[in-house]
């Protein structure tokens, strides 16, 4: 029998990548997504396996997961664009915290679920200069990070209460095709693809650990197959950080043309950490995972990929 997997947020940027990867491995994939930020065409499943449900609707989530009876649930549905979360803190808390409670309680009630993966974020860490490992104290700096840290704690309590294996992945900065939020990479991709050679960007110096969504998908699958029991937290990053300038240089190399940068004051974030770098040794010890995508290959691919229309909700 096929392994049956539910992905909440499976119509989003990372959820669609992990869905396609698991389908390719022969799993039976179901998606729960309200399409608030995701796109139906990104979810790689037939209509019968796509459930348009808002995870804040506790009864519908319970009914859906009981009916599907999956053995594995990946919970990725969340709102995570930091400026949006800052502007809509109650909505962010409702979806990222209460929605997580609803999904996990539904997993507990279904009686079939053996493993749960919960997407968290590097935003749960405080400002730090060097690589961060999972033992590092948490200290989120924004509403988004606070809601995701709460979701991690709820996942820990869920594991204690149910005994169901619960893996938390702290995602660093994802990049790849089909990005649904106007983060740095798709912004540069959009401006370059529109023919601009003077880019208007925000802060240029912050460094981030960029990991390709296809490497993230393989990391999630590797963790779910690693025989983990209990509650475990893993960083999912690449272990290399790049500044905004270095990302623009990667685009220059692939284009074979120089790019100028103009700082757009409207895009400069008032509160910004200068570094966010993953120590991924725990992930590598637990699995045979190694990243396969470098920045240059990823950027070359982005220059070939179609651009998504971003939804207005993100502004
Ligand atoms: N993109 C990154 O760099 C990054 C970094 C760290 C963590 N994360 C986490 O990874 C996960 C996936 O992020 P993503 O980048 O794919 O974002 P995304 O916005 O593309 O995907 C999230 C999906 O959840 C859905 N969703 C939102 N609210 C919902 C609700 N109330 N009910 C049902 N579905 C809902 C959206 O429609 C969307 O398809 C999130 O949990 C996010 O916090 C992402």
C-alpha cells in the first residue's frame, strides 16, 4: 500500500516542492490549503486530493484528516512574510498558533498518524554572528518568529501527550521556483526579467543562509525516513551565508552583464539582523542528506523559470 501523506500549505512555495518530491517517490499525497497565499496549480495533486480548508476551521480540519487517515502529516500552512505578519499580528497568531493546534489535535484524533513534521523557522533564534545550532537559546525578534516558537512548543506538548513522532524543521531562507512571497530572490528575479539593470532593493549587507526548495524537500523526506522517535528539532539550511550584494553578483554571473543597485528607502527594514546562518551538523548526522543546489545553479534556473503573479494579500 502507498504511504498516505497530508501536506498542509501544499499549494505554497515549499509545500509544493516537497509534495512533488514525495509524489515522485510513489507516496499518496493530499493537500490542505486555503489558497490565501498559495496557488492551486502549484499543488501537484488531483482535485480529489486537494482540500481547500482554512486550518483555523477546527471541525473541518478534524473531519478531513480523519477521513484521509494518513500515516504522515507535514504541517507547513502558515503566514510568514514578516512585513505582513507585523501588520496583521492577530491573524498571524491565529493561523500560526491556533491553526497548528487544530492540525495537531486532528492528527491525534485520527488514530492513523505515526509521524508529524512541523515547519518552523530560523526566525526563532536571536541575533547572533556565527552559525546557530539547535541548542542555541531561542529569542525571536518579530511577531512571526514568536508565533512559530509557540508552534514549536505546541508540537513538543503534542508529542508528549500522544507519543507520535514529531519533527520540527527550522527552515532558513528558501529559494527556488514558484516563490509566493516578494522576498529578495524573486524580487531580483522579477526586476532582472523585466529588463532592469539598476535594481531597487532594501538593506544590502544582511547575510542569509539560502537553501534551495528541492534540497529542503529532500531534507524533510530524509528526516521522515530516519527512524526518529519522540520530539526532535533540526535546522534546515545550507550552512553558507550570502549578502544581498553577493546574491546580485550571482545574477550578474549568470546574466553575463553588470547590475547596479540603488537602495530604495521604502524597502529598507527598520529592524534587520545582519546574519542568519545554520549549523546543519545535526541534520547531516541524522541522515545522509547533503545539499545539491548551489547559488549559481539556483539563480541560473530562476532566470529560466516563469514568474508567479504575487497575490495582493502580501502587500
Ligand atoms: N520561505 C521561507 O524562506 C521560509 C523560511 C522559514 C520558514 N518557512 C515556513 O515554511 C512554511 C512554508 O512557507 P512557504 O515559503 O512555502 O510559504 P507560502 O506562503 O508559499 O506557503 C504557505 C501556504 O499555507 C497556506 N495557508 C496560509 N494560511 C492558511 C490557512 N489559514 N489555512 C490553510 N492554508 C493556509 C497558503 O495559502 C500557502 O499555500 C511556513 O510554515 C513558513 O513559516 C518558510
